C-alpha cells in the first residue's frame, strides 16, 4: 500500500519551528514511521538538498496535493488534509488507503489531468514547474551569452512567475460579501473581554462601575485634596478681586497697605535698588513678549528692530521705567527714553540714568525730539503715587498728548489707584506684588513678582500664597 503513494505531491506542516515542506514522495517506511520527499521546497524556497526525511512525531499536518497512480497513470487532485498516525497508537496505525480507494470515494469531485503536469501545485509554488523538468532538458541560452545573460534571466522569470497565473484574475473581488463576514460587534466584544481578563479589577462590579474605571489619557487617577482657589487673604476683604488663568483669586490692596508692605520688605533687606531691578526685568520681559518675542527678535530680522518709547518722570515709577529701558536696550531694542531736565532728582533715578547712558539707547528731554511716526510700544511711567499734582505740569501734559496721538499701544507701569485718573489711555497695566484697585480704563491687568517673601506678607497681616507658579508675570482677570 505504501508504494501507491510514491510519486505523489504532498505538503507537510511541521509547526512554526520547522515550517512547511512540499515535494514528491520518494519513500514511505511504515516500520519507522518516516516519509521522504525528493526535490523538496521549504516555505516556498527550494531546498539545497535533493531529499528530506520526516518523522511522524514532527508532522503536524499532511496535505496530499496530487496523487500519481502507478496503475492507470491518472493524477487525482486532493486538497483535504490527511491525518498522520503517531507512534504508540497501534489501533489507529492503519495503512493509508490507496489512491484508487480515495478516488472512488470522491467520485463527484474527480478531476483528471495529464500526468506530469501538477497544475494545482504549480499555482501554489510556481517554481516547482521548472524544477520538475526532466534531467535532459537544458535551459536555452543565446549564442555568446554567459551565465546571467538575457536567456538566463528569462529562465529565472519563467521559474518565478510560471504559467497559468491569470486564471482567476477575471473574477471580481466581492467586497460586500467579505465585509458581511466581519462581525464588528463580536470583535469589539472580544477586545473588551481580553481587557477585562488582563485587568482583574475591571472584571468585577456592575457595567456602570466598569465604565467609570476607564480613564482618559489626561485624567489624574490619583486621589488629591480639593483645590483651594482663595489662597490670599487681606486684612480688609470685600474689595476688588482678580483671578489668574488657573483660577486663583488675587485680591486688591490699598495703597497704604502696599506702601507698608514695601517698607517692611525694605527693612528686611529688599532694598529699593533690588525692587527697581526686579521691576525692570519683569517689565522688559513683558514688553519683549508684546513686541513679538522670538518671532520678531531674531538675527534674520535685524532690518525690523522694534522701537519702544518710555515716558518717565522724576520719581520711583520713573526709575522703574529707566531700569526697564536699560534691559530693553541690552536686548537689541531701539529705545527712546523721555526724561525732562530737572534740577534735582531722586538718587535712584540718577543711578538708573547713569547705567542707561552706558547702553545704545537714546535719551531726549523735550517732546519735539520724540519721533512723529508711530512706534511699536509706549511704556508710560509718568504717574506718581505720592504727588497727583504732577499731572498739571506742562511737560507731563505734552508727553501725554504725544502718547495719545502716536497711535501706538501703551503699557502702563505701576500706575496709581483709580481715583486719581489717567491722562494716557493704556492697553496693558503691570502691577507689582499685589494689584491696587485700578480704574476701568487701565486695560488688561498683569501682575509681576518683585521678590517679597511670604513672611513679610504675614507680618503686615496678609495670608499669602504665590499665584505666579512658574512665571514672574501672570495675567489677571476680573473676578
């Protein structure tokens, strides 16, 4: 019986480790339960050895592709897998039925072909057609062409692509039919089931509880304390309040409390010079952002340097403006500083002015020397907290008129409380430490950190927690 299978084409699946082999049966040994294939192919690639022998223990599945009958010379194509008996099962170790018996059982599926032309096997691995040629057949080559020429390449193309490859190309693919085979609900149900098996906590509880345990990628799953947004408390609550972008409440303080806070801070070492430097840095940083930041101040944009005009008076607010002008000039900004000629000024103003003269910035003392064309930004430091009568001075009114007519946006630096009024309409306002109750025409309010410690706030009766986070200047919104 074993001789009936000689010459048949079979496909042997040996599992993932060994792969799939195909070839012609050369010998079958029932005693040792081995089968040998000649001219074998391993995973579609021709093996370098002429014959390979397999044991029944290594065979997972055996498919008979073509059976060659030695009696009648008829080739019968069979695609059904054949079970392989294993060693030790004597009752199931029956001899395989002969090809004639299998052909009689599948009389309705008989398909006769010419012997020696295994079409079905050739469509699976087309290179078998060329390798199964006779030994006397020689690949035709052109005269004078060495190996690797046109004839050799044509021969390799025939081996690779073979014949009868266009038989099923005329049949259209049934997209709707194949799409109907895909059960979307079942697939997603299987995925959800695998997730629950992977996480034991999800496999218990009601469906509502399971849904609530599926968190978003940006959701904090750690238990935290409730957020307290009112972290700053002043001795006299009930006044005007602002809030930051994160929702923290920032109350306003009166100018008397603000002055007492600065006095206590100065007594502990936060001198006026330190406050001027900190205010100048924060104000210049905000101004650079308003001017365009890295999009405007780049080495490739030197032909469009921004121009900033600072209007300063002979007081502490003017000294803060001069400090800001020095930092802007150090950042390659074209700065024009307006400061009238006074007989006597504060020591802080004189010190800041002396440092400013070491930069490339320009200083003017009369309004006529200011540019007639609009500048990029005007920083207003004309107002004073202590002396409201300074608004009646001619130089003050002339500077305010020039700022209102220049059509440039105005940044007001540390303006006084809203009851005194403002001669220059500001688009932005920068307050120091804690905001003062400003008027409605102060524009958008920003707050800068001037470095006052928390215990200094507590000493004047203010419960304080920094609202700045990772920044030194934060915007405030009306609460």
